[in-house]
C-alpha cells in the first residue's frame, strides 16, 4: 500500500473534509456493518456533486495510474462507488471500462463483470475507499478469474489498517491511494474539525479499530 504523494494526500483530505465527505465524531461514533464502532465516516461519493473536487480527484487518480501502471489497457470499477470514478478515468485515458458487481446478477446473463471481457487484458481497478481490503480484493480475484491481467488498484482514501496492508501484500496486489487517515488527522485538527483532546481517541481507533470504544 502506497500513498501517491504527501502533498496530494493532504490536499485530498482537506477537500473531503470541506465537503463533509469525511465526518469525524469521536464522542458519538458511527456503527459499521462489521459491528465495529468508528469515529469516522467516509463517503467519497459526495465528491461527485462538487465539480472542483471531482476534477481534482480525477486528475490525481489518472496521474497515479500513469505513474505506476504504464501498460494499462482497461479500467475496472468496483461497484458501486468505484464505477463513476472508473468511468471518468477510462474516458480521460480513452480506454475500455468494465465494472465488478459485489455478487453475480440473479437474472439474464448472471454476470459478475459487466462490460467486454478480453482475456489477458491489462486492467487497473478503481476503488473509492479501502478499509480492510476484503471487498476490494474480491473484485480483483473476480477479474483474474475472468481472465484479466490485474496490474493493481488505485483508491481515493484508505484508513491505513495493518490488516489491509497484510491482505494486499498476501495477494500481491499493488495499491496506490491518494490519501489516508494519517494524512487527514493533521488537516482536521488544523481546520478545527476536531480538538486536541479528540486526537487521542482518533489515534487509538486507528491502532485497534476492532476493540475501540469511545
């Protein structure tokens, strides 16, 4: 797991905080589907409603791909939030686009992957958010099983969990993220979204998200 570049990480975090795509609430945490309590909620889909932020993310994701994945031949979005970002990138790079469902469609062709499947085609996967990496890596494996050559993945934001780092390393998948939790916290503090006392709880959550309580 790599962060594209420090200046970009700070800028993206700042913009996501400004549009309320990242919400921080250490005193009244959010509940995840996994049962974890979390002081952060990240909804990068909101960036699509802000042209300036949308264009910035598109520019940075595209540059990250051009820097790290030179031989890309197609773009794949992970349903659902990775689809619009992937379409924008594919259009900018003039490349084919496909997307990966979370589960196969229950009727018609019962597709897991929507779009033209070309065996051996070199594809980069687009995600909006990486937490533990489970759903993201499932999409990667679905693409591999369909015959694609997966070069790696780009994402807007990651919580930077050790578990995600381990999961991506185990699968041998290169992940490039524009920003992460560690880059976001100083921005949140500097802009007054959190207080000095909140930092202790927010830092503790990052170290042990499965056992953290406010």
